[in-house]
C-alpha cells in the first residue's frame, strides 16, 4: 500500500502513487486569490507560494479538472485539493462529504455511500455555469496521472477537509 505525506498526515491508497514533488504546506502560504479587473495578481514575495485553493475555484467549479487546468495555465505554484473515499474505497477529489452543494438539489446524499462508478456520473459543474455542465468528480488516481510533472499538489484527506461532513439521512 502506498502512502503520501500531506499537510494533514498520510493518505493511503490501494494503488501505487506516482513520484510526486509534494510541497510542504508549512513552507507556503495558502492565499485565496480574488480577481481584480479580470486578472489575478500572481506576484508574491519569494518566501511565499501561490496555491490554487481547490484549483482556480473563482473561475471554475472547485476540485474539478477545469479548475485544475486553469490553475496550471495561470502558473500557480501548487494546487490544494480535498480527498474523500467512495463506498468502494476509491479516493476521489471532493471537499464536502455531502453532495448537494456542488451537485444540486436533486443530488442529496453522501459520497461515502456511492460507488466510484456512480460518483463519476454526478455533474458538479452546472451550479457554476453552463460551460461546466460536463464536469464530474475526479478520481485521485486520474488527477495524479494528469498532473504528474506539471504542478505540486497539496492533498487534504476527508478527516480534516470536510467542512460539511456527511450526516445521516432520515
């Protein structure tokens, strides 16, 4: 079993992980960028690194490939992302345990109750805008493959990332 050291401890997966140049979050300042006149300020002191929180989430739906691509295209030093487990133990990239905030009113429930296959079908982009209707919940394995050698990643496991933990449905 492979493991990755993260800001919050270890992330364990059943599959080997790629050799990632993970940043130490203690050496970087997480800065939420706000747009000014349509452009992000990308300049920072040399002892700080600009980290795209859940990708470039002011311009694309959080924790999606669209947000991650924009972060890379805009030269962020790293991407922070959140990791949850599906019912079948597959790590996926999602902040909340509950799906409703990013998947809409029709999708009530918890990621931990869905298989990875079912989770991959959920639209998590429509809430942000029509251009993102095809955005889905990415599997961590796919994110690691796509961004290997392209950027640094800060991975936060569900135990510490869930601002909205999944509650039992009545």
